[in-house]
């Protein structure tokens, strides 16, 4: 058996793991519907089809199109998506906690994982091996900046700090989460201030 070629690189697709792009697809579909003089659909209706792929999303918006007309519409939808990547993209729940640990000072990956686990009393934790792809993606988005630091008697470590853009993202995420948690508390009949029931 001939040996396989050496691995040149490994690609990780974190769309749907780190970043939620479903709002982008929903925006594109509703924009296309409006261009066709149709009313926009509610977000949950579109969201339910996102994991089934773009054809399912497009079919949700245009369920009665003939096959030829549907195929003609697909390139318009995909082009609209390409032209508006990350327009409505947001972090999935939990990843803002990584940004929060870099708000006051630079930290390396292992320390970030430790602090998150300590502050959440063990309820939220990251395996270091899975944290570094997250940090790489946050850095590629320009939300954090990393630099290698060498210290005597220790191995070289990469320290990360929050950028100005990252602070804006963190502030927006906190605002969204405050509203979300308040809504959950109201729905469950809890007092947001005490965690107790209003019943």
C-alpha cells in the first residue's frame, strides 16, 4: 500500500460552532423576498431550516416556485449571501466569556480556560485543545490580538488581549444577553435580582 502524502494543512470550519450565521441567511432570504414583492418571514421559521442547507432555506422562502424558476433564483440568493457575509453574524452563547477574560489584561489560552471555569464555578469549561481554534478565529476577526512571549524557565506562550473592535463586540453581546436572561426570568416567573420565584 502506497503511503499517503504528508499533511500540508488542516482546515477547521467553525461556522456554526463559534459564529452563528443563521441571521445572515435569514436577512438574505427576506431581502430576496422583498425584491420579489413578498412579505418577510419570521426569523424562527427560517432558522429551523438553516441546518438543512441553503436549498432548504430558499425553498422555505419560495415554496411554490417551479423547478426552473427556483434554480434561476439560487444564484441570486448565493450572491446576496456572498456580498453580505457577517452582516448579522453573532457569537454563539459562551464565546463572549472568552472575550470577557481579556477585558482587563492579556492572558494565555490555558489561563483563559482556568479563569472561565473558576468564575462559573465549574459550570462552563473549555478543553484547552478546543479553545485554541476559538482564539484563532477571534484573532482572525480582529476582536483579539495575540503575541508570543518568552519567559525564563518556561516554554513560549501566546498571550491574547482584547482589541477596540473586540470591546465593541463584547459590549453588544452583553446587551443582548441581559435582554435574553431578563426574558427567560420573566417567562419562568423568576425574580432576576434574587433568582427566586415570583409565584
